[in-house]
């Protein structure tokens, strides 16, 4: 009975994909909840020196929206992050012939990292000039990449991949591994830029994510 259980437990790729889609959807939705629209009635109470005419109200609103800029920046960065890793996970799942209990638990750990993204994003938005907050965010990125890399390595070693009918497909899988490693190294470099300024680190990470999402060819990355 234990042998049969271990053989069938976590064997459904469809249910794993469905669970992943649900958790990604919730995490991406939770990100936007940190963007709170200012209540109109509180604007003058918060900035009484600007109370008066309509143009002063517009000025106050622009000021309040400016204060939301760090949260908008981290929201955009994390939405890109989750989108990139969702695409990466779906690409992996589409290349698996089947799953097993161990592979399923690896992806559950990956989803744990996904579910932490709203927390690390909110922490960074609240303390955007603090290196520790950026370190927590970077560790979240590192966990996402490390688990996705582990998943691919385990699936290849355990014979869970679809048959590689062409050399091109085998090379594509190897390139996926290298791409994860390269991007994680670049994320680490981006984190180290916080020695200069945390905004410099965030700008570098966002540029990396835009490269991955929009896919303009960077020759350095194409070599991997």
C-alpha cells in the first residue's frame, strides 16, 4: 500500500497547474491591495495649510499620489516578477511527461515562495530605503529561482521529462537551467547595488525583469 500511495501521490500535472494558477492569481491580486486610494475628506485634514480653493485640492492630491510612488514602483516590480516566474513554471510543466510526489512537493515549496511575494513587496514599499527590506525581497527572488532550478534538475534526473525527440529540445532545457542561474546571479548583483542606493538596486532589477518580459535580445544573456 505505501508503494502504491507514493506512486500515485502528486502524479497529476493538471491539478498542480490548476493549484499554481490559483495561488499566482491570489498573490498578484494581493499586491494591488497595498495601493490604498486616499479618502477625499482626509486630504485637507492631512494638509491643512493647503486647504482653500480647488487648485489647492488638486495640489494636495498630487502630493499624496507622489507619496504612493514607492508602492507603485514595488507593485510594478513584483507583478513583473510573478508574471515571469509563472511563465517559467508553466514552461516547465509543459515539458514534463508526468509528476511524482517529490516533484509536487518541490512545486509546493515554489508556491510557498510565490505566496510570500506580497509580504516582501509590502515590506520593501514601507521601508524602501532600508537595505534589510531589500535583502528580504532579494531572498524571495532567490528562493523562487532556486526551487524552479531544483524542479528542472529533479525532473531530468528522475525521467519525468517528455522524450527529447530533437537535439534542439535538449539544448532548450539546458538553456533554461543556465538562464535561471544567470538571472539569479544578476539579481544578486542588483541587490549588491544597494551599497550605493536602494533605488539603484530596484531600477536594475526592474530593467532585468523588463528584459525577460519584453525579451529584447541582450547578447550577454543569449550566450547562456
